[in-house]
């Protein structure tokens, strides 16, 4: 197994990715596709985890 550890994206980076996903759909005047909805759900969950971790570090 690999010992590589990926750095967790910051809440700001995840928020940017969420905004980009919605902006692309908006530019095409459409809702999110099924795949985009899955991506959105993963991004939102990761964002929530990152915010929690950020708050724990600040405490």
C-alpha cells in the first residue's frame, strides 16, 4: 500500500468547486446532471468536514 497522504482541500477551495459546478450548469440554463448531483453531494460533505476540522483547530 502507498504511504501517500493527500492534503485535504480547504473549505474555500471546496466552496469554489461547488460554485463552479453550479455556474457551469447555469451558463447552460440547466439543472445539474445526475453525475453533477453526485459530485455536488461529495463536495458538500467534504466542505462540511473541512469546516468542522477548521473549527476544531481554532478551538
